[in-house]
C-alpha cells in the first residue's frame, strides 16, 4: 500500500469520480422496476484491468461510497462492499489479460468474460444478499432474487460494454507504423 | 559577468517509445535573471525541452540521453524529480490539471503540505504568496468560482511558494483570451521582479508574449535550435516565417508595405517601434490599395427572434437575442467566458430548449424540432475532437451518425465516401484515428457531422491552442467548405481568425448582443473590445501611430491583401 | 431525477465548527450502532438523537429535500417487496402470530410483520440524518485530512480529495460529450433494442474514458512536480485542530455505541420482542 505510485493514486481518485458519475447518470432502465443496467461496472472492469487490483478495489469502494453519500445521503455498505470486491478481483487478472500488449483477441475476450462472470456472480449472488441478511435482517428470498437480477444485468452490461471498452483501449496500445494512403 | 544557470551541451534525447530522437544536439546557455522565450511549432520538441528542465524527462517519461544538461552546475540526470522541482518551478498549460486543491489556499499550500510544513507556518506563507499574485481576497474561494486567469494566478502562487530559482511556463497563454493573456504576461513580469527568478516561457503566441519585454527568443524546430536572438533581431529576420510561426500583425503589415524591418527600428513592440522614417511608405501602400466592397447576399438561412433562456428561473443566460445569418456567410461569435456563447450554440442545435422566442431555418419555424431533426440542418462541432470520437477507424466514425439513423448500407458508403473526399480524408479512410494529428482529428469530427448533410455548421473554438500550421490547416479547410456553400458560425476568442476569415462578428456580453458588425469594426471599437475581453488589433494601433487618416480602412486593406497573399501561396504550393 | 449531487452548506453552527475527523468518527460509530442493533428502543433513541443534532446544525429540510424524497420512495418500494416476498418474516423472527386480517393464501397481516417492517424502516431511517449531516456540514477540503487523521494512508485519503475535486469538472465534460453525440442522433434514452442501446452508451462512455486517462496523466505530472509522496507524512492546510468540544463529542459517541450494544445484546438477542 505504501508504494502506490502517484499515477495509481490519481487513477483511484479520478476513476472514483467517473465511477460515481456513471453510476448516477448513465443507467439504462431494463423495464423491471428498480433494476437498471449500470454502466459504471464496465468502466470499473476497464480500470481494474489497466491499473490493477488495488486501484480497481478502491475505485469501486470510494466511487460507490461517494455516489451513495452524495446522491442519497446515506451509504448502503452491503452493496459498496460488492463494488470493492468486483474491482479487486477483476484487477487480480491484470497480468493474465495483459491489455497493454495491445492484443485483445478471442482468447483474451473469453478469459476476461469468464473472470467477470465468476467475480460478479459471487459478488451479487453471495456477498450482497448475505450482508443484507446479516445487517438488515431482510428476508432471504427477497435479497437473493435481487442479487440474481443484479448479477444478470451487470454481467450482461460488463460483457457487452466492458468488452467494447477493453477492445477500444487495446487498439490504442498497438503501434501503427505501416500505414499507407489508398 | 553573467552567471549561467542552465546549460545544455550537445544534448540529445530520444523517448523510449520512439525511433528518432526528439531533441538533437542542443547547445544552449541561460543566465541567471534572464527572461527567455522558447517558440516553435507543435511537435518541434519545445515541450520535451521543458520536460528535460523540470525532470519529467527522464524520470517520468523514460528515454535515452546523451550529452549534458546542468542546472545550477548540477547534472540533472544524477538528481531526482523532487530535488529538481526545488530549483525549477513549472506552471503547466492546463489550469484545471495543475489546480489540484479544492480551494485557492489549499492549492497554493500543496507543495508545503508535501514537505510536512506545520499548519500555522503554512498559512502565513500562503497569505504572503497570495498577495504577490493579487489573490489574497480569494484565499477561501473554491476553484469552481474562478476565471481562467485567476486559476493561472493560483498555479503561479503554488509554484513560487517553493522559492525556486527558475520559473518555467508551458504555454501560459493557450487557454486565455487576448485581454487575460496580456494580464498574465504582466503578472509574470511582476513576479520576476519581486522574486528575482530566471523565467522561461514556452509559447507560440509571440505577439501576446511580446506585450512585455523579454531578453531572448529561442526558436526551435524539428528538435533543433534554429535561432537564438534578441526579439528585435528575430522580428527583423525571416526565421519565424520559415518555421511556420506567426509574426506580429504589425510586423507583417510593415513587410507587406515593402518596408525592410531592421533591428534598429526596435520592432519587438509597437511602443518602441521607430516608424517615422517609413511612415510615408506605409501610407503610400495604403493609398494604393482600394478597398473592395463585400457583396451582400440576402437569403437568410438561420434566424433567431427574441430568444430568451436561463438554466434557472431567476438568472437569464440569454436575454432577448435576435440575429439573422445569410446563406454562405462565415460569422464569428465572440464574448467573454460565461457571456452565453456556448449556450447559444446549444439552443440553436436544440440541446437546450428556449423559454421564449423563435428559431427559423430557411424561413421555416424549427423552434419545436428535436435535436435529431435539427441535426440534418445544423451541425455542432465541439472544441475538443476527443470529446466526439468514439470509433477506432476514420470510416466508422464518419459513418456512425448514418448507421444510427438506420440508412441502407450502400447509401451510407456513398455518403461517407463523398464526405471523406470533400474533407480530404479519403486516402486515410482505413487509418486508425489515433494516428492522426490534432488538425486531422478535427477534420474527422467535422466530416462526421457533414455526413448528415447539414447546411449550417457551428464550431466551438475550432483553433484553440493550435499553432499556425494547424490553425491554417483547419481554417483553410473551413474556408473551402464555406465556398462550397456551407454556412459557418464560429465561437472564438481568436482575433486572427476573426480578421482573416470571418467578415462579420456578433459580440455577446451578459447574454445580450452588444455588437453585430464587421470584424474590423469590432476589433477597433474600444468599448466592445473591453466587454468581450479582446484587444484592439495591433494593425489599428500601427495605423494610428503612422498617422494614417482612416485607420479602420487600413485594417481592412491589410486583410484583403493578406487574403490575396494566402491565395497565391496556396495556388503556388 | 435532479442533476445534482449533495453539497456542503456553509453555515455557522456547533455541528459545522467540529473537526471533520470528529464528525467522521461519529458517523462511523453511529453507522456501526445502527447496523448491529435491531432493538426498537435503541433505534428510536438513535433516530430522535439524530433529529436533535439535525436541528442544531441549522440545515433546513428543503436543502436536502430531493434526497429525502428519493429515500422515502426507496423505502416504500422496499417495504412492498419485503411483504410480497416474505409476508411471514415477522412471525419467523418474533415466534408468535397475531393475525389482524387475512388476504389470500400465506398473505395475511400480522402484528409481527408490521412491527418487523416498522423496525427495518426505522433502521434505514435512523442512519440517514447522521450521514446527511456529515456530508453537508463538512467542507470537502477537510475530508482527506479527516481520513488521514483516523489512520487512513495519506495517499489514499488524497485520492478521495481528488475525486471530490474533479467530480464537477468530469460531470461538465460528460454532458458536453453526451450533447455532441446526441446531436448526431445517438440517443440512449430512446426505446431502442437493448443491445443497440448498450452499444450507443459505449460510444458516449469511450470519449469520456480516453479523456479521463489523459487527465490522469496531466494531474500525476502536476502532483509529482510539486513533490506529492516525497515524505512518509504530510500536513494538511485545511485540517481543523481538535478542540475541547471534539473530545467531548467523541467520548459521548463511544458511550452511546456501548450503551446501545449493551441494551441490544444483554438478553442474547438482537431483536427487541414485545410479543413475549
């Protein structure tokens, strides 16, 4: 923790700001009441893959806390923890996906999506409901259904938007020195 | 004997990611207490030179160095960035990036916080420095309450609190309007006198930099030092022209009149310029030029009638604005930040809804049309092309708006190809956008809007922060579109752009129109100039100084002549 | 939905004049107490206490009105969902069933269910004034210093400060990008097919991401050139030093936490059961 580079610190701060803004303003209603597709997690996945687990976890944690606090005046810690978890664990696969190499082909897309599906499934279907039950004594069947729906929409969202973002980022990492006018 | 403070000796630097060195064999000595300006077009290596001085090269941006660079007698590559920053204070170009604190006091104190200076000592020092830059009244203000000029003052204070020996300014004028630019240069001068520092200014807006005295101007191009002269000698030479840098307009006017500019005439500023010997030559040139009348075309394409708008009910942002734009016109919209220019463009495009008033397009009321409906009539191009580009390939970016509209594929291809040809981008259609220069990216964003076939284009600050080459590239392209019949509205602070390209300008202040006149009349009208944070053009002041009878007409004559000169230059090249 | 985030409200009040670190500690103690307890008496006590503090802070209800409206809507929906999913949850917890009236099947209304849902609402509600107050009475400049003071690594504390500093800038940038893309016909609000809408959203987020990455670069350079991270420690210009009132408030805060835990758990159950 002590050796975080300035760039990582700035990435955490700015990343958290962007995460909070996306969470607040860029949501797509699914048609089911109270269930929106969050674009913020696609962004979180990108930042985690680019800047690693510490940045990913803290962007999720700080960004989600700030959004809750600044939008609603209170913090739903059970769900904030999930954001931390998702950022952290997707970030652990930074080296595996190795986006800086500029290659984001079929193989990388598949491994990124396996990672995000597993991590988000654990986050939304296990961690969030368990914390809701422990803290708020909410009915178990209610919170597990909520968790399942959240897992579904966010896995789809990261699967589509997150993959697009990562592919676009990877393309900026490739060098293009063999260009000719046509 | 002057004491050297910075010495480059056979200094070469190559970024790790690049094949060719960015700086070649630099030999340069800067002495204590000097004020030196480094000019050069974009990509000349002037920013890299600045990074070498403050340590970002090689400590943040890695690469290979050969030769030596010493600051205060110490070899910089053997130091570290923290030690260097105690000697060289850097004021970066982007005030929003440099201003890290939430309030003025906090930002000024940032370096002291990092040195773990006790709070009471820190507060005393912050007040001292804030006084120096005339911001002590604003110490508690948040960054979001400040103007661009004030942000820059805070940035300067945050650097001089370190008692550095050298102050490095990286394009300090890039984000400022002309009037604020003059104030910034005066402040830099004042800071130098009060702190006895050596000043290095990297800039390409030479005429604005020269509003204060400087000791030397170093011209750098393609990574090499091209010239190292005092300002009078430089302006008398033709170095600026060959390096695609903009000469001060009054110097250009003298040269157009066939006057040989010599260092003895002290051309570095209008105030010192000795003009008596050449007065007659200047007025002869003026007399010989007959001012051509502009033809008027009375076919309104866009009309605003009594437009009112406010983001909240009590404070109107736009107050009773009416004007008429004729087909084929090219018009500047000028005004201070916050005068309502950007809001006005959003209203015209339908992004904001008017509270009262009507908008007509070709005499048809479009006040209630949606954004999408208007986008085939009126296109909006944002200042920063990076805010618009979301595709990797040029073709895809230009096609995006058409694909969203669900057009058949063959029609999309036809329209995109046609647009790319108009914009001179057809040969690059399969290039990634990231391989393009700023000017070319701007072209891509314009093309992506043109593909929707609007007849009116609104551009927000199309040339902000661009050097002469990119400026010319963008403006000549717009000029060409204009000749092909596209009506163009430009939101700008750039006085050259107004004079050179837009015969007419609309000036806004506090959400109202204060002048709707020819650009020449606006830039020679002291009252309008003051209310819009512009400057009286130096051409007008030159004419006054030379005792020319009709100084406004002199400005017009210069513009016409300049236009012809550019035409011949274009047909020859 | 309002396009606003909650903001600091400048005012002279005893709550404002406390150090940010004190308020942060109280907020954490308060949240902990409200999270652990389900004892109705404790929750009511916490709720009344926070209303009193709210009054002392001189913050007006309408200054935080949009947030309250949202929370009320959320609580209503949440209560409905709880009832639909689990109408017998109260009976399960309290072990008795006092039926008021039947609706259909397992759906009836019991005193226990009403009491349970009253408690869960109270639990959400009791923590809101404290959180709201922490945000609107603490100047954002003090956030980072406060976090550092309670033991958070200063670099991470500073990243919170950066987030607060740049939220307005990035928000403005986001609306600029969205406007530019909308003018080309890329609309995310329209009733497009879901897949297409997701792709359209990506074309608004991408420019924002690239300019974010650029911004990270510029700010890192600016901070490095002013020696951020040079020392193990750093001081804070905006830190408010502790005064007597701060110590008193913190001690009282701890006493309240302990008291609420004792009241809650002395009988070995988290719930207060009036039905036994």
